C-alpha cells in the first residue's frame, strides 16, 4: 500500500471524544499520515456539557497555510469537520485550491447540526456559508439534519425511500460530488447510510442501538475517510465505516456514565482487520 498524507481541519474538543481527538487516532490506525489544522480549541464539545471554553483559531489559519505553501507541503486528501467561523470556509477553499496534490480528494463533513437542530454555535448564515464549501467537495458526509439544512427543506424525522431520493435531488443542485447520508433507517430498529453516486442511490442498513450516542458522526466520517483514502470505493468505505461505528457503540452502551462519546479505541482492532484482513 502506498503512503498517503491527509489534512484534516476541525476543532480540538479537549474532552469529549469528537472531532480531532477521534479523527487523528482513527486516520492513523488506517495507516494514513495525518496533518491537522485546528479550527478552534474547546474545553469540551458543546453537546451536553455547559460552560465550555471556546478559542477561535481563524486568525492563525492564513499564517499556517502560507508557511505550508512556502515549504511546498502538499496533501493527497482533505477532510473538514466542525469549524470555528464562516471566515474559515474561505481559507479552506484556498487550501483546497493550493495545497492539494493532483487529484487530491476533498471530503467535507458539514458538521453543524443533529436531531433536527443546529449545534449551539451555528446559525442560518453558517449554513449558507457551508453550501459553497460542499459545492467544492468530491464527497460530502451530512447526517439527515445537516442535509435538510443544506437543501433548505424541513427536517425529515422518519425518512423513507421517496423522501431520501427527493433530498438527494435537492442536494445535488448544491453539490456536484458524491453524497453519503448518515442516519437513514427505513424500518423499526434499523438505521443505516444512503449513498448517492452520479444519480444512483444505494442503502446500507444496520442495527439501531439505543440510546443514540454523541460523537458517532465524527467516528463515522473519520473511518469513512480513512477507508476511502485507502481504497476509493464509495459504497465499500461507507459500509466499513458503518460497521465500525456500530462496534464503537456496542463497546459503549453498557456504560451509562459514558454519555459524551463512544469508546472507539476498543473497536480500532476491528477497523484494522476490516482494512487489512
Ligand atoms: O461533530 C461533533 C462536534 C464537534 N465539535 C464540537 C461539537 C460537536 C457536536 O456537538 O460541539 C465542538
């Protein structure tokens, strides 16, 4: 296997098993050199903790980017997640345009919402700013809530094949790339991912494990990105990441005190096996 270098751009939530503290170990476990551009530093994530600190790193981005340009540092892939400001989106577009090797893949997780609501830090202006970033991506990884905000349609609480097809149609006018839509279950006790590639929709179903855990979106996106950069087979990467995410949830649900994230570390050997046999 050749050795790839990825740049991931998302926040450091110091505690909470999300964003960079999840992306770095998972991408490293996938055998990919992982560079980071932190969008912000928070004491914890914002989903369930109160009184968290937040340091926006927008102002640091141009100098970091310019240093990399001077050094001639280039990336095989980019993966963006939770961002600190709308201005960062312009810097990321510049990074996409200037720091990629030929054919570098651009993966955007528009991490901004879940369960029908935007996260506390975001508003409609952020959603509007996220659309042009999604337009530049080769692959976007929204959950149903994010997809509905991006497409500017009401939240779909109980998706069915028809509503998901309509959602993909609406999204395809915003982004020309491929779409992996998470949290799509058509039957009781099941969830899954719907994968849109050039007008073709495929669905991968797996068990829904109560209760829904925090941080699974970042675990999913990181594992998807790792699997896809290793082998650019969209459906296969979507499936590998879904199976890994289920293993992470299974490793967590029995511990009622562990509400803030998933114990993905316990499932890393499974991911290694799925990728390397
Ligand atoms: O993508 C999840 C996430 C990442 N980072 C921060 C968050 C969340 C979800 O709430 O608050 C800071």
